C-alpha cells in the first residue's frame, strides 16, 4: 500500500461474498440433509456439486480456483507473500 501511495496509484478492493460457494470439488462428497429441512428427504444422502462453507476443503478449493484464474489473466504471485 505504501508503494501505491508513493506512486499515486489507485487501489481497489474486491470482496467476493460467496467465494467458497464458487469453487469446484475435486473429491466426491455426500452429505445428509440437516435436521429441520422440510420434506421427506431425511432418509436420503446428496452429492455435493460445489463447495460449501464448513468443508475442510473449501478454503483450499477456493484458493486453487482463484490462483488459476489469476494465472490465466497473466498475474504473477509475489515471491515474498504468495
């Protein structure tokens, strides 16, 4: 940020609200429907297509997805703080 101020650069911030919900799963994960959900689905299990908050893999999946997008756009990771 100091470099941006010194060079009079404009800084923008992006907050991705549903970040973890946008990443693809590499594993096959099934879950039971939580208690309190209406309907006759309590005896079923469902396969997840996308990551959910609370999954152990959610953060890493989002990081991998975002890193891939940024690499494809031509951005490079900072050596000191990847």
